[in-house]
C-alpha cells in the first residue's frame, strides 16, 4: 500500500498594487540615455588613450616618416572621435 501526501495549496494574499512612479516608456528612455551616456564616455576615454599612445610612440619613433605618420593618425583619430562623441551626446539629449 502506498501513501501519497499532498501539500495544501498556498494561500495568496491580495495582489499588491504596482508602484510605478513613472510610466514604463519614460523609464525605458531614461535608462537608455544613461546606458548611452556611459557607452559614449567609455568610447571617449578609449579614443583619448589611443591618441595618447600614438603621440607617445611618435615621440620615440626612430624615423621621421614614422613620427609624421603616427602624429597624423593620432590627430585624425582625435578629430573623428571628437565629432562622433559630440554627435552622440546631442542625440542622447
């Protein structure tokens, strides 16, 4: 003979009212802006690091053409990165 045990059904209380202080769409947009701003900040720091590295390498490069190429590359990366960051920040407003 086997016995089975059944658990009594768990009683649930009344449903808690949802506490939404701001509509879902606004909250999603706010979070999206915060994440976007964080991503732009990280990108900006990364560009600054690459530019600083290329400028440092240009200082110690043994050949004038290498110094020139690295300096030109650093300037180009810096300018394009600044334009990208400016545009991205305007879009995130």
